[in-house]
């Protein structure tokens, strides 16, 4: 009788151990799921004396990549003054969803919004679906091209307009292990029935790590509007340096 009880006890212990091992294995697998990569950026430039200037910048970015889907979101803004006169006021947001058909081809939907008080742009919203292709798709290096139709809603110089456009875009990124990275992107948006009305947005940047969570970033942005608001210039260039916190 004691032997039977002992045998039943051993079998029960083995069953519980096997269940625990399965549970631990499941937990280990779940921790390998793709995670969101997020960061907050902040920059400040202040001078007092012969010149009195202020420039603040802030941004939030997040993205996640799975074998078949990619999600990217970001919002950034800036405000500046020169001798108490406002010379910078922007608010910008962008989101994009990519669905991969294999390793290189993907379909995407892009939504972007911009406000620029100095350029007399109250708002501009751009919606664009389309197709993309990864010319380079490696662990540390990516190069992609995108093309598709677009629809633009804007209030520029107090005038509301809506028109169809094309969107041609290219983006590149290279990571030097986990310590640094460089990137570049450009997009061209001409109006379909009026090609001499077009937008060009370009960016090039570099980032170097200070610690596992903090890094320094420098970005050069160029926004060209072929038909700006009356009394405004067609080209805006910004050089932004920021401290980045990743989580």
C-alpha cells in the first residue's frame, strides 16, 4: 500500500514539473515577441546679451516591426523667438503602416499633418496609400522606395485648397551596432493636374549613444514649397540638435 502511495506521489510530482516546464517555455517564447521602440527628444538654444534668442524643440517617436507588419508614429514641434519676435512655430505629426508581402514588397498607408505659423501654413494634411520595395533589407541597413497617389488638404495663406497628388519617397537607415546610426529620407509630392505646384521634404540625421538610454542627435531638415503663401519664401532649412531618451 505504501509503495502504491509513493508511486502516485512520484507521478504527481513529475506531472507538475512537466507542466511548470511547459509554462516556463511558453513565457520564454512570449518574451521574444517584437517590442515597441520609443524615444523622446528635447532641444533648447538660449542666448542673452547682444542677441536675445530662444529656440525649443521636442519630439516623440515610436515604432514596431514584426515579420509582416510595421507601424511608425511620430509628433514633433518647435518654437523660437528673436528679440521677443516669434520666428519659429511648427507642429508636425506623421504615421505610417506597412504590410509586407514577402521579404521586400509591401503596401503602405501614410498620414501626415503640419502646421507652420511662420510660413503662414495653418494646416496641411496628406493622405497617401501605395506600394513600397526594400532594395536593401538587412539587420543594420535598410533602403526602401515608395510610390502612390495622395490627397492633400491645406489652408495656406488663409486659402483652403484640396488637390490630388503623387507621392514618391525614399528612405535609408544604417546602424553601427547599438552605438550610432545615420539616416536619410526624401519625398516628392507634385499636384496631379498642376505639376508646377509641388512639395519636397528631405531629412538627414545622425545619432550617437551616450548610455543605453540616452543619446545625442543632429538632424538637418529641408522643406521646399514651390508655391508658398504670399510674402513667404519657398524654402525652410532647420538644423536641430537634441538629447534623446529611449525606452
